[in-house]
C-alpha cells in the first residue's frame, strides 16, 4: 500500500469514527438502583419492577440496567422517596400516598372514593393528571411515571363482625395512606401505618383489630384470614391504588433521549401488565380464601355513606389550606364527575345486569 493510499483510507476511517462518536457516547452504559416499598413475597407488585427493569435492559441491548432492591434491603419501605432525593438510589417503585405526610398532594395515586383504575389511567395519560403531578413532583426533584394499579381493593380483614357504624369506633386499623387514615379516623377508627412485612405479627398479637392491604391475591399470601376472618368490601378508602415509578430528576435528565423513551415505554407496559395480573388472579384467590374460612361481607351502608361524607369534607378542608392539593384536586374532581356520568350509563348498567345473571 502506498503512502497516499494509506493516508486517504486513514482519513476516511477517522471521519467515520468522528461521525459515530456522538452516537456511541449517547448509548453509553447506565447502571441504576431501584428501591421498592414492598417485599419480594408480593410477587405481582414487586414483580412489576422486575418486569420493568428487564424491559429496559432488553430494549437498550443490555446497556441500561436497573437493579431492584426489595423493601428494607437498601432503603426502609416507607422512606424510598428520601432515598431517591438523597442520591442513595436513582428511582423507587412505590405507592406515593406513603409520603402524604410531606404534602397531601402525594396521595393522588389513590384517595377515598377515587377514580377507578381505568378512569385513573385516562386522567393520567389523556387528561391533565400526569402533567399536574409531574409539576408537583418537580418540587421534590423527581419525575413520575405511572407503573401499575391493583384495581379496586377490598375493605380489609376484621377480627370481629361489623354490623353498624358504632362497631367501627375504637378499632385499630392498619390503613395505607394519610387521607384514608384521616377519613377512617373521623368514623372513630384508630388508624395505623405499618409496612407490609410487619402487619401479620401485629394482627396476630392483637395490637391491630383490622387491616386493609390489597385484594385477595396479595392478602392470601400474607395470611390475614387466619386471625381476622371477616373480609369486607367495598374498599371505599382506595378505588384505584396506582403504583408510581419516581425517578431522580437529575438522573433522568442525564439520560439520552433514547433511554428516556425506553424508560417511559417500559413503565407503561409494566403499568398495563400489573393490572391484568391482578384482574386474572384475584377471582381464584377469593374462592380459595372462602374455602379456607374467610367470611366475605359487605360493609353496612351507613359505614360507606359516613366514609363518603367525611372524605368530601376532608378534601374541602385540604383545598382551603394547601394550594398544591387544590390545583390538582379541582381538575381531578371535574374529571371524576364526567367519568362517573359516562360509566354509570355505559359500564355500570351492563356490568350490573351481566354480573347478576352469572351469580
């Protein structure tokens, strides 16, 4: 090879390398850690984060990896947001209402007498929900992605039968979320906030009289029916408990556009899959619980009515003192009113007829 030919080819190779350099840099390896608020035993909730992490890795060709840690492994279950803010981890998969003590606006993932799960997704993805919540979360240095929903929950497990509103008074109830706890408190209940792994021992020892957690599939794993046989519905305290992926805004903004797109796509897929799994698995679990001795009962109407009345009063009170809450709730409430009008005509009427025939 003569000298001129060599220089020419080297120049072409150099130009190609220079042209590729930005793309190679944009796709550099990324390693994140995700702190979960739930234990591995709850394989549908915890497994949603694992599904998400695998999708991110697969879509990035193995260059973007997220290691998932169960509750307590790296950050306490109810302090994962602090872990993200402090840079201990880049993200958390959690129920944001765990942090409503910082600001009630965190509770919009699921409040008493909420949107149902389909309506919640509509508000988030096609209404103003995601925009409003991201605007709020920015104050805490994070960006949010909806990532899962259990669907409407059960009302919980009670050691004794509830025949009236009076029977609720004085009960020590484990309840998720500040607002649900406050609504129950106004009914005379003594709300308790306890992480998932500590609930059963407290119920067994009698330091709890009742517990609400999720639905049949998760509740069966935790064994509540063994010590509190009365299983009440509806779960008026939380009709659409959405899980969120909360990501450090600093870590997110450091990603390439392609990695940001991968993150959003993986979270959305995991969001849909989690709901599907719960809807598919809850019926079998409920049958098994009944066979094991669970007594499935409907809350007395006066309990639900009182819960509704107190919840609406609570929302008005928060709106009067918290501008963050008020801004989001005004939009949420308008959307809920429209959704309930539509669902009452199209969905509920058909559901009521079909379900009555099958029962």
